[in-house]
C-alpha cells in the first residue's frame, strides 16, 4: 500500500472519529450546562445531581446514535480493507 494512501486513510480515520464522537460530546456538554445552571439557580451543590443527568443523556445519545455510528465505522473499515 503506497504511503499516500495510508496518509489518506489516517486522515479519514481522524475525521471519522471526530464525526462520531461530537454528537455525544455535545449532548454531554449541553446537559452539563443545564445542570450547572439549575444548581446555580437553586443553590443545590450535590455532586450526584450534576453527574446523573449527564450519564443518562449520554447513554440515551449512544443508544439512539449507536447504529449510525456503527454504520459509519463499518463503512470506513470496509473501504480501508478493500471490501468495497
């Protein structure tokens, strides 16, 4: 395999990793921000109150977006190993 093709595959892998991880990170950031605003407004400083909603939101985002993420990764793997 030529070096240029390896570099292209590496670039595609990095872009794909960003593309797949950004939706879950955005959900975690948004829920964390809302949780922090709620804690600041109510002056409740419980650590579990900040982590539990974020955990649930990330689990839901992974459950809903998991099939799409899997298809993207599978498509890349098939292209990388020459099956398509």
